[in-house]
C-alpha cells in the first residue's frame, strides 16, 4: 500500500502533539536518543536506513527529504512493542499483580478514571474455560447453552485475539449495568476495557444480530473481542501516575486507544485521515472511502477496525476494502486460517433471508432437537435458475475441505420439485442441508424462482 509523504508528516506531527506519546520514562528517552544516533550513522554510511525503514514500516522508500520525519516517527515507535501487532500483557502483568476482587490489573478507582465499567457488586465466577472467567451477577447467570456457545466461540477464535483475551465475560440482567452510555434494551453485547458483557439478547432470535444465527452472534463476539485487544495494546503503559495525568486531561481508555500506534497503522490502510484537537488525536473518513466498510464502521475508527476484523474472521467481507482485509491478515497472522475451517461455506450467489412459513423436513428438525442442546436454522436463496447442481458441487467440495463428512442424496417429487439433502458431521457442529428448486416444477400457479437452501446446525450434543 502506498503511503504519501504528506500522510507521514501529518501522522508524525499529530503523534508528537499527543501527550500520550510524550509521557515516557527516562530509560525510554535514553533509548530513543541512542536509536536516533544509530539511524543517523546508518544514513551517513549509505542507504541502509532507507532499506531498514522499508522493511519495518512497509514504506516503499524513504527519501532524504523525509529522513527527519522518519527518524522521529521511528523513535516514537519505540514506545510501542517491537511487533506492531503484538497485544501481549506481559509487561503489565510483570509490574502489577492481578486483582481478584475485580478481575483486573487495576483498582476500581483507576478503572473509573479510565472510563472503564466496574463489575457489578456481588459478582461471582460461574465457570472458567481456557483461562477466561465467565462471570454472573446477583440477578443473572449464563445458561448451560449460553456457556456452551461461548466456549465454542473461544475454540474457533484466532489465537491472536486470545493472547491475551478478556479477563472476564460477564452476563447481566436489565438494570444492573445502568451507568453505561448508549446502553438500551436491545443492546446485545459491549466491551469495556478487558471486560466483555453479554445478555440474553446476544443469543435470543427475538433480538436478531444481523440475522438469527449463531454465526451472527459469533461475529458480534469477535467485534467486542477486538475492543478488548485494543485495550490490551495500551494497558502496559497505564501506570498509576500516568492514569492520574490522563484523568486530569480528560482522556479515557478509548482516547488512549485512538492515540495508539495500532490505530495509526490501521488508519493508513483504511484511509482514515488524522488530525489533532487539543490533547487528542482524532480521525475522519473521507467521503471517497465511506462505502468501504460497514455502516457502524463509518462512525469511529476503532469501530471500523472491530467491524473489519469481525467480517474477516467470519468471511463476510462484502463491502470491505481490500486494504482493510490486508491489515487483518497481518494483525491476525496465520491464526486466521483456523476459523475458515469451522465456517459454513455459503455459496457466493446466495443471500440470507427470513422465511415466514419455510418448507423443509420437519421430522429432521424434531430429531435434531432431541439430539442437540441447541439447533440453529438458517435460510438462503438465490434467484438464479438452473444452479442447484452447481451449488451441490460447491458445497460438497467446500465441506470436505473443511473437515465435514457426509453425502448428498437427490430426488424429484411428483410435481417436478427437485430436492437435494445431506447430513454432515463436523468437529464443533453437525449440519443438515436441504436444497430445493421449482425451476422445472409443474402444477403451481405461483412458484419461487431459483434455489432455496435450509441449513440446520446442531450444537452441543446431549449426553
């Protein structure tokens, strides 16, 4: 991706203006000057510094006229971790002890100063899975199915987002989290610092998350997990003195995330323009790139990042720019591959729909409800005619590659309606698929156009 000289100057100027990057220890200052001297020496010797910056900052070439800005920018980058995409808590946990009273590395007072929600009073740890605590409140606990689905989400989440992950995943009843801004009766999930919050709306089809599927709930899970990763990226810089200074300047954890190098790099890929307002860095999305993310992603740069990663992980990337997806590849590394293996491969020409009176094998639905603790049913349709054979071939190939085992059977009823059905066993969920088309059917005054697909996903086998 090309980054203009002006973009680098603007970003360097804004980063220097931010108090967040001015708060460094004496040791960091010494390291910065040593780095500057070494870089200047390399420049005098030849083009080594240009090559170095090309490799480590992904810039095409650093001309002599840009060297001053590049040095400052590179020196400032020492304040971030060696790996731009590392979100490790190692530095923080080595300085602070984990606070079991609030499941955080900070006191309740420090959390309040950072604008992070305190856990509800009298919370209890209901369960723990892979080091992540599931927390219940006085009025609300996770159901067995909700815990099972959340553990399934953790199993198929890219490891980058769980290293580290949230310190707590919390459920709550209406009224228990009354002091959260913009929280309404239909809020399905949100993140605050290292906490993730879910309620019944997160799983109840009465309150759909884009659609009524578990896949959509997983997309919401990833979105909120990205906000936790954003917080974890800045957490080791939050010593008590700095927290007090940020509080006096009116800077919340969200402001510090926006001021971070992680956001700055995403901005270069996604086309956000940076500017400063007082002590804060802010970003705006030009009209020319507004259509390259989701509607929610257009609102704030940190929401755009969360939406982009969630779309990438769930392979629902229609409408997202290629540069955003390139950034996701670098951010997640090789860990993104594991998710695709568990994602149902929706044929590219089919759209998710809600059907009032769907036609499918009700006996099959009944038998699956008896076998699984949770049954998810989705409907897809394409108006393209004569494509049912192509869809069958696509699904057979993709499901096999992703580890599902099973076969399709095919028949035509007395009215010429073609049905293709199949059971497929997988690692985390089993599938029953039913395709049918009226393309060559007869005896109907009105008939659907194209092919309809019913996907039944069985989760959590009963004992």
